[in-house]
């Protein structure tokens, strides 16, 4: 039969072992908590959407919802009829200034351009001695002005600390004259984004010549706004690239 000293020694050894295990588990939990905190600090948790009326409709709502599912807090701002060609109608730079963009912003998604298939209006400080107020669409002067405005708009996003300015290029539209002009706008947007520090472009095209699925239209009657179906199809098309740009794994 073991002595009383032996029993006490065994009891104390077991207690010490249990306390050591508890301490180890507590330490592991603390390390895990610290790791999660570090990850939270490293990964920006904000996303911003700014664009024309399509961001006020299903397209914008779908993107906001899906980014939310990825863990982002999303701010969305849409202005009907807006673009960069007509600051006299609505100045999108002012809208940009009011948005919460900082180093905690993972990405600012920009959707502009469909409303820019028109002449560029020049505010007084942009007019030269010629007295020109308008630059006709498609001219060299128009392209230079539109490229400069696009580059400056995206540059402001980068300067404010956002990791990415993600330019969703204008979608295919069911209006041949407008579609033709959008080729030019996409090209200018791509070139402007390429010379900024944080902007990238995402191609949305893929519906041209195929604007129906089983009799359901992908575009509304105006030919350039997306129906619910059309918005879902465009999102599914761009989703893999968006996730890749954000560093979000499939299924997250």
C-alpha cells in the first residue's frame, strides 16, 4: 500500500500537470487571438463603390452584398447620369471627396463611362485662348481631356491610401451607336489606369450579340442599364478577378 507521502506527491504532480496544461491552452488562445488581431490590422476592412446609376440598381446592390459576404463594410454612392465629361451637370470629384477612403480601404470600385459618350464640357479654368467651351466627342482634344480627368480621378483615390482603385469598364450595351463610342472610352480608361499607382481595370464585356437568355433580357428597354439577370451575369463574369484583386479565396 503506498505511503501517505507518495499519495500526496502523486496528487501534487497531477495538479501541476493540469495547471501547466491550462496555462499552455490559455497561452495558445492568447496567441490565436493576437494572430487574429494582427490579421485584422493588416487586411483593410472597408470597400467603396462610386459610379453612375447602375450602381444605384441591381449591379451596385449585388456587388455591395457580395463584398459584404467577403467581410467588407461597404459604402456605395451612385449618381444618375453622372460621369467625368460633364462636371457642370455633376462633379464626381466632389462626391469622391465626401467618401470614407483611407489606408483601411481595400478597394474603391469605379463604374463610370456610359454617360461620357458625349462632348466634354470645359470649366473656365480649363479653357484656353480659343474660347472653346466644348470638346466634341472623339477628337484628339476630347481624348486628351478625358484621359487627364480619368487619371486625376483615379489618382485621388490612390493618394488617399486605398490599396486598389478597381475600374469596372463600361458593359456591352444594346445600342450600336453607343457601343461603338464605348470602345473609345474603355481604351482611354485602361490607359489612364495603367499610369496610376493603384488603379486596375476589369473587363465586363461578353454580352454583345447575346442580350437574351431564354427570352429574358439582359438589358432594360434603354439598352444600357442592366436587368436583374444582366447584372447577375456581369457579376459572375467579373467575380473571379475581383476576388483575386482583393486576395479573397473562393468560398470565403
